C-alpha cells in the first residue's frame, strides 16, 4: 500500500512498468526474491530460474533495475511524488490486503490505485451497471435496486459513467451507504467532467479505484479492462437497462467468465436501451422480478425492510375491484410518463373520457399525473 517508503514504491512501480510483467509474474518474482527491489537487483540468470520468466523479460528487468540505480526513469519518480502528494493507496497483488475475490479472477490487475476507504475492498459487493441514457423506468429501477442493496449493507459497485452508473453511486451516497467506483482513468482524474462533485463525494464517503497510473486521461482501451475490475470486486452483476452494444454487457460477459451471477431487469421491448438487458435474460441471466425476489436470490434475507413511505420503484398492483376497462387503462400505463392522447389511441378511447378515468385512478393512488397531460403508473411504497 502507500505505507511503502518512497524508494520501495519506486521499485514496485519500476518492476510493474516492465512490459510482460502481469500479476502472475509479479507474484512469482516477489515470492522468489522477497521484494521488488531485490528483483530489480537480480542478475538475468537468477531471474530466469523463476518459472515463467523468459530471457527477454529477465533482461528488461535488469535494464529497469539499472535505470533505477542510475537515477533514471523520471516518470517513476514523478508518479511516486504524485501518489504521496494525493494520499493515494497503492495495493499490489502481492499485498495481504489485495481483494482475494479479485485475485481469483483470470487476469487480476498487478496494481490498484485507490483513494478513499480501502476497507471496502475486503468484502465483495454487487455491481449495478447499465446505459448512459436510461429511460425514466431505467432510472427508477436503478434507484430502487441501489436503495435495496444499501438497506442490506451491501456495497454498490459501478463505473461512475453517465446514466445508470452515476445514479447507482449517488443513491448509495445519499442513503449513507457504501459504494466503490472503478475508473478507466487515473483515480485523481475526473471523468466524465460533469461528475466532479460525485467524484469528490465517492473519495470522501466511498472508494475510487483504478489500475492505471495517476494522471492518466480516459482512454477507450481502458474501459473494457475496467469492467473486469467492476465484476471482479463483486459477487453479482445487475444490468438494469442497456442496449446491445454497451459496456454493461461487456461487464456481464466478463462476470460470467469469472463465475459471478448475472441479473437483468426486463424492460420495454420497443426501447433500444432495453435490448441488451432483455437479451441477457434470453441467454439465461437471472431475472429481477421484484425487490423481495432479488434480496432472496442474493442471499440477503427473506424480505425487503422498506422504511415507511420509501418508494420501491415498482408498479402498483391492480386492485381486485377494478373493472375490465380500468384494468386495461392501468395495464397501458408505464413507469415513464405518456401523454393522454397516446394512451387514447392505444386503448381506442376518446381523450376526454380517458382523462376522467385517469383522474379517478390518480385519486386511488394507481396513476400519477405529470405536466403536459401525461400520466404514469404509480409505484409501490412501503
């Protein structure tokens, strides 16, 4: 971690900077020689005695060691200074506090740069991911699931991207819950730019983590690799709403390869943003049917302990005394507001007549009126 001396940290970074040194080789070398500094001081013949270290990598390690001895590698020195200046923790795969559930994956990061409460890495959380452009339904269901996880003391893990990721983090923070953001840039870099406040809140109340060095700008190649950290830190991944080509589906695919459970929320089949989540369900992902079912499936308990008045974000059930006409209206309503004229066409009724029915349903707590003559289905409360 960051309690290494400046020199020890520099040795670690110099060794990790050698091309071809991943988590497995770093572990084997440190186990063989005792420390990164000792590895850098070893001869090529000594290095080649370690299983998995070919001559090319041995020579590259020796070159890195000579550069350290000669006072070279200014980039290493600057990185060390930045780490100490920003109070960043550096957790190597050889450290005792490296998350074991991440280490068990096929391609764990050799290093984790972290700002915040590194204790959150000790227990796997649940990842909540999805589209950068969620519908109102996607937003509501993401909020509901994040709130449920927080109520059960589960860490909410995501990637701090726009949309579903940011919603998940924000709900966790607003409810004094635990959250971890895995980034595709340096942990001291704010991305997206408008997330400056969220970035600061997670650093203070949760944890920011990345495998790329401090100061590294967002790079397209980093984000798919970031997704393996999201799933690797989690015991399950939930996709609330996502199109077919999205980072959320990459995370789900990686999660399956890592042996994690994958859940998906069914959504409107006419929406592009729902195609990916619905596709996961078709391919065998677990379906999020309601909060109680999710809680039981995750092994968190037998019911959702919902505080009085806390919105679950799930549609209200149809009362038994509804007439067939009223039931048709209720079934036509979605969590996302729809204009009364659109509903009228869908139901084959006059707008004026339908407006009266919707107003009566609003009085019964079954519908919600919005500006511009739009209505949505009410959601359940505890």
